[in-house]
C-alpha cells in the first residue's frame, strides 16, 4: 500500500464508507479534473466528516492512489469475465483494449485517473493472462520475458489510447483499431508460437 494511504478498511461499514468517498472523488474528477479534487471537496460530496477522509487517506494523492487501485481491480475483474472463451492471445489483446476503452467512456473519474503505474497494470495482466495463453505459447518464455513484453505492450497502449482520447472525447475509433494492430504485431514477435 502506498505511503499516501493510511490504512485499508476492514469492516464492511468502513469498506462502504471508503467506496462512498472514492465515488465522490471520481465524480469530482469528472466535473473539474484533478484540480477539483481535494479532501474537503470529497468530504462534502460524500457527506462524511473530514476526519473520515484522513482516517484512510493522508491527502489528495492518497485518494487518487486508492481510486487508481480500485480501477485496476475492477478492470481485472471485468477482463476476467470477458476473457472467458477467448481463443488466443490476439483475441485477448482486443478484449483487454475494448475493456479499457469501455471503462474510459463509462466509469466515473477513469478518464482522469485510470490505473496509476503502468508497471502494476503489466504485472497484473501477466498474472491474469499467463494461464490463458494457448498450450505451448509460453514454452521457453520466462516470467521475466512475459512481464517485459507485457510492460512494453502496456506502455505503448497507454500512449496510443491517450492519443485516441485526445483526438476525440469518446476515443477515435481508427486510433483504437491501430492500437490493437500494433499490439498484435508486437506480441506476435515477442511471444513464441
């Protein structure tokens, strides 16, 4: 857990309160970007005492970090459902990109704060995708190789998808398609067959 987060909620009531605060933070991000996010504004929006914010978060950065972690957890859960029945890794690439785009379009606050560190995304994807690769795909491919390949893919996708959403508020479809082509071509070379 990052140093900007004080502690994780344990009891169900605390979990619900933290989610209420994170939902408020996400709404503020949608309304005014990162500059609109403050502990006072979140407390007011969530209708909780300011002390409740500081009980779990050191500051605004702590709220942002926790929201990024929650976004990543939700993303991984959503792709896990989408990947059921995916035949091969090119299909997996498309599904992962499609889920990211869907979240960017629909999840409050995600357009401003998605996942935070790309390393956490690539490591999480390596864990989720390694067992789903077709038999033989990962033969001779060490965990470090898979992590590195996915790190490069995530960094490239991050840059290209940000570009797609700068070009069009809903994400320019042609650049989203190009992102998929680029990722498939790169992973075709990086992953053994």
